[in-house]
């Protein structure tokens, strides 16, 4: 379970795999100087509902991972998250699609 910290406020606890994908998308947008919204659902044990924050190049964001290993990224998931981040509603964490299988060599 990782943590996204926004303006020195612990904003969201999220699984490391999801956080690694979000980090990639968020870093890409911030590197290009783009601002955007990021929204997520609040779990029932925390009261339900949705939260949303505004992210941009001038807003400090910290990604904390509890697993020290680098997480392999799913290109299909990155494309879907980027599409979401570029939409009028902003970045929303969508479920991970199955990774595209590499073709097996013919024998």
C-alpha cells in the first residue's frame, strides 16, 4: 500500500501497483507543464464518496511506495490512464486491463 501526498497532506492510500501507474501519468503531465484534476473513490470504511484534487507543475506531490522493487508497467493501462487524464473530467483510476500478450515464437 503506497501513499500519494499532495501539498504536504496525505491525500490517498493506494496499492503500489496502481500508484506506480499513476506516478507515470502524473509525472508526464507535470513535465509538460499541464494542470489537471485527479479524482478517486473513497472506500466505505472511510465514509464513501469521491475526492478530487487539482494537480499542476507548481503543486508538490510525493509518491511513497512500501515495496522497494520497481513495478513493471502495463502499457495498456498507461494509455487508458493518459486518455482519462486528458479528458475534461481529468484523471480517474480505472481498473487495470490485461496486459497485451507478446506473440509466442513459431516452432
